[in-house]
């Protein structure tokens, strides 16, 4: 597979075909990305409460089921008539029944207190059965404090995805975002399902548009150091330690680290109007990538690291353009409508999401293939949609929308299904950025 | 394209070096001459960002973000589920949330708002007027020109003063593009003031895009208030 792709790439390069080169990342993923992929039916028997707090089993089960549903790898099958008491019985006629109901995988677990460990007082065992079989084919025991109960279920869900697809799951991914705190806007990070929000900055003014480092250790973002200039800062999540990466004067916005972490692309107006630059994070050398009298901004790296999408108003209203990673070969990608901005290149390489202004002057999400051949409008209805960001598996997008009044954060499948609001606290949540998978 | 890039690259690198090197030494001189400001800078540095990189230009001491520098095993850990059977127990894995331990230091958070209030108070006392823009536009209207004529008179009459123009946008459109549009609005205001004879050096610009709206309702009258070049008196250097 990989060899074939390489040969194709070489051919493309040799004949000098300019256009869409399949990203190197695509051949890592297995059959779950194919359009004819059939979801695997899973029956969740439940998480049995074995001596823990009253809520423990139910919460683990609820989180696990949500994760399985959102994985889009599995589909949940009802397994009526299977109680916890049946699980240990071998041979178990109910398992055969579940298989006849369509479940090709059965999952159950038990959770309780763990004695004699002050840092890890909760324990959860998760087990997997292949449908119709009475034999456990996989299992793991997760231990931790009561503050990581949701994380235990996320971990188990990710391992299920990994077992059946070979891909890392997304259940332990995070979403960074901006939340209004009184008169200020500060950085927050939450779990991918909107739980466990955590405030990262308390500068008392504006911190905007966070993006992750590929190893998930850092966020880069626009920080208003004072009320007169914007810098690009980096914060280490584990420690809260901060560095100023770019302090050129003028507008310094929309930072984006390359997939290998070697370059920071960003927009700066320090030489006049907003242009794109890239900073080598190893040598700290700065290189200008665009030269145009209009505004260039919002760089988004292809997963291969060889190209970037960006927004530019060099044609009037903002439109999406593509360029090579050295700033050469700039070409326009979007031609429909007079306002297309905030591009986000899918981690699978096959789509670029962006904000499109519809003929009714609504700001919605659109998708376009990097060769410009296919375009779809993903969201509809009232409200300003903004800041699309892909899940690490490329199956979902997170974005902000004012559909319910104030700006909140929503998740949607890449096929436009399963729109789900994920922030409910706070008066204004915006600029979501989905982390890479762990 | 390639040629243009090469053409820009050399002088730009030189400019960055020039900015970075004397920027630091100048800062040291200032700090020596003014104990109070140096102390303040140090406090701000520890509370917000690494002080060593705040001299302007590009940071020199931030950590390398390259993936190649990391131990590949450190971020992964996906080993898959154990194969268990015959009554064996699965292996144990410790689940921790250790990657999210940042502590907040809110001690500086009131400072910006205090400064904003003082800028606003000075602007109110001076009777400065704002400029309002049409949807998607950074063109200054006739009404805007009249407002700016008055602002220009004030700044010419107050020799020591400086102005700051904040560019604002309504909530429609993307956060990022509105920052660029806000900067275009602020610069359009500055350019007109310069046309009226105000020295460009006395007019700073900043864009807040749609991030600091004056009015938070979702209707045209509110949007119109937010498409603004807000003129304030700059109270600090």
C-alpha cells in the first residue's frame, strides 16, 4: 500500500502534475475510513457496580456508550435479557442470543473501590467478547482517583477502537477554546465531549485562537500583551509556563504549528498589511511566505506538511487559497460566494473545512476537496458559524455557532449528521481547536 | 514568486536581527535607569510570559516543538487490550490526568481593565468622537469625516497627547478575518487623521475584531454600533 502510494507520488512529481497529492497520512488508516465501511455492532451489557459509590457504574456506562456512539466505528446494539449475573456463566446461552440480535462484539465491565492506594481508589475492569463466543478476548483493569472516572471510560473506548481498527480513538482528545470571563476572554481546555473544562489563562484581557502542538504539550495563541499589540504566545499545559514566540508589533494572529512541529505559520501585519510568515521552531529563523497588498491570514497545514490552505482577500472578499510550504505555487481554491474564510485542512487530507457565506448572507460551514472538485455545505439555519476544527480521526468537526443566541461550541460529523452542542456553561465560548489524538 | 521571496528574505532577516539585538540592550539600559519599571517588568514577566523574549521580534528561548525531539513512547501508550482468558485477570493500567496541572495566577487580571477605563475617561473628557462603518466596509463616511475633523482639532491643540484607534467589527464573519478588517478600519481612520495634518506617530492603531463588542444583541442597530473606529486617548507609552 505504502509502496504503491510512493510510486504514484514519484510519477506525479516526475510528470510535473500540479494538483492534489494524496497526503502521506492517508495510508496509515485502515478500512474504517472507506466509504463502504460497515460499522461494527457492539452490545454494551453494562458496567456493574461492585462496591463503589452509587453513581460509579452508571456513569462509566454512560460515558462508554457515548464514546462508542461518537467513535463512528461502532454502532450500539440493544442486548436485552443480558444481566450482569449472566456474564460469568459459561457457557452462556444469552451470549448466543446477543449474537443473534446482531452484536458481533459484547462489552461489559465492573467497577469498585480499590483498597490500600491513596492515589488510586477506583478500579474498573473492562472485558470484550466476540459475538457468539463465551470467551473473553480482551480486557484491561484501569485504576485511578475518583477525579478520572470519566477518563477511565474514555480510555477503554479508545482501546476498543484501536483493537478493531488499528487507529487511536478520539475519546481522550481535548478541545481548547476561548471563553468569556467578565470583560476578558481566556483560554480553556475541556474533554472532547465538553466535560471537565479547565481555565488556562487569567490575563484579564484577550487571548484568542488557540492551536495545539502536535505532541499536545503546548498551545500557541494570540495574546494581547497589552491593549496595543498582539503577540503569539505558547503555553505548556502541564505547568502553565509561557513563552512569547512572536512579538513583532502590529497584528499577529492565527498561529498554526506544522504537523511535525518544526514550523509555526502565522499572520502578521508588522510590515504593513497582514501577510503570512513561518518561524522555524528549531533555528528561530523567520521567513515571509506571502507578498501581496491585501490581507493574508489563517494558515492551515495539510497533514503531509507540504502545503497550506489560507484565507486572503486579494480577490475582493476573503477566499481560500492553497500554497506550498515554502510559499510558492499560490492558487485560489474557492470561487463560489464572496466570503470564504477560516480554512481547516482535515487530518486525513481529503477535505478542507471553512466558513462560507451563503446567498442568504448566513455564515455556515462548507467542505471542499483540495482539488476543488467537490464542495458541500455542512451546516444550515440561523446563527454565525465560525472556527471549524477537525477531530484527530477526521470524522468530526467542532465549531462555534450563535445558533442558540450566544456563541457556543458544537460538534458535527463530517457527513453533516449528529449535530451536538457541547458547551452549556459560560456566556460566550468560541474558537475551538481539537487536539491531536494521544 | 521564488525570486520575490528570496528578495524579501535577506532584508527581513536582517531587520529581525536588528530589532532583536538592540531591542534587548535598550531594554537593559531602561531597566537600569528606572528601578520601578524594571521591577514591574519582572513581575509581569513571571505572571504572564517569559521576560527574556518580550523585547520585540522573535522569541529565542522557547522550547523546540518538533515531534522528532520526543520519545515516541511518551505520548502514545496505546497497547491495546490484553488477551485474557481461563480466569486470568487483565493487566492494570494507572489512569491519570497529569497533563493538566497548570495553576492560574489572576493577580494581573484587573490591570488591563483599569487601564482601559482610564483611556476611556480621557477620551470622554476630550470629547473625542468615533467613526462608524458599513457592513463589510472600511470606507470612512461623510459623517465619519466630520467626527474625525473634530478629533484632529483636539490632538493638534494638545501637543503632548497621543491617540489610539481601536478597530471593531460586528459578530458576523469569522473571528480571524474580523481582526484583519478591524485593523483596516483603524488604519483608515489613522490615514484620514494624517490627511488632516496629524502626525502619524501620534496615532496608534489596534484591532479588536469582534472580540470586544460595545453591544451584544443580535440586530442591525447593535451591529452598527460595533462596526466602529473607537478613538481614545493613549494614556501609556
